[in-house]
């Protein structure tokens, strides 16, 4: 019954490694997002896909590459991990409208880079 | 930047009291939303108020919006221990494709 799910929940890895986080939503939404929440709880959007098309690409290092195989999935691949990448990464989804846009968030993936 | 700013950053009250949190933003908006985040969890949508609305209620929540002052407030009445969480406002600008979140207010309800 989970609406937006992410795997893994925790990820501890060494600097320089490559890792992926997966996200799936079963709400039938057409838009999905990746957010990064830092240690001060500041939540910043990274990417957004609408119907598998990239519509938001903030100033994120190109080590981060999102991939949307279909409307229900949005994965995030991170190359050459750095200490500063340590954060909680949230996936979210919504049904795109111009006037309203309630977003549904996953439980988060806690990434710790050592 | 349209980033919202919540005030106060932290609030601690006794159970049963009312909690008020404020949010200010910088540019014209389409709507403003409030989200709650319990410790270690994802954000949960609470309420959305459109730019042409001034007040909205949902259960013990009351949200006001003053577009002339570019500010909003969230009132939680008769607070409960379970209301302990961080509360974020998020704005969607006119023609914008994304929500911009504030830094959040950490609310602690003391039993």
C-alpha cells in the first residue's frame, strides 16, 4: 500500500564509489521529483520528470544522473561520491496541474559518505 | 529567490496550547502549501491555500494567507504530543514548475 517507496533506506559508502537510489510510486502520478535535505533540514529540489521527460534540472553536479524508465519510477545514480553528498534524499510524486500541486513524499534515503 | 522563511525556527509549547508558525516569501505565488515532517520520515502534505484565498481550515489546522504582505501562518489548535514535528511551508510561483520549501519550524509539544 506504500504510495511512494524508496530503496535503500540507508546507504553508507566510501568516497569515490558509485551508487543508485530507486524510487517507485503507485499513485498513478505523472510527475516525480528528487530532493536533497541537508543536515539543517533545508530541502532543495534537484530534478523533476513529467511523463518521463526531464523538466527541472537544478544546478546539480553532473555526477548526479536521474533516470526515469517509466512514469512510476525515477532512479538517481550518483558517480564518484563525495563527503558533501551526505544527506537525506527524498523522492516525491504529484499529478501535474498548473494551479495545484500537492506532492507525496517517500520515506527518504539516508546517504552517508565516509 | 522565492524561498520561504519560517518563523520561528523552533517552538516549544505545552500540550493543549495553540501553536502558530509563520512563513514569508518573496515573489508572486500560485499557491502555498504546508507540510509536516516527523523525525526520520518523509514530508506529509497538510493543507494547500490558493493565492485568491485568505483562510482555510482542516481539522485543527487553520492557515491564513496575506498576499499583500507575502506571508502565511499555520495555526494548530489544542496541540497534542503527536504534533511534534517540523513544519515546512512551500510556495509555487506563477508559471513555475517547482515548489520552493522554507527551512521549517521545529515544533515540540511537551506533555
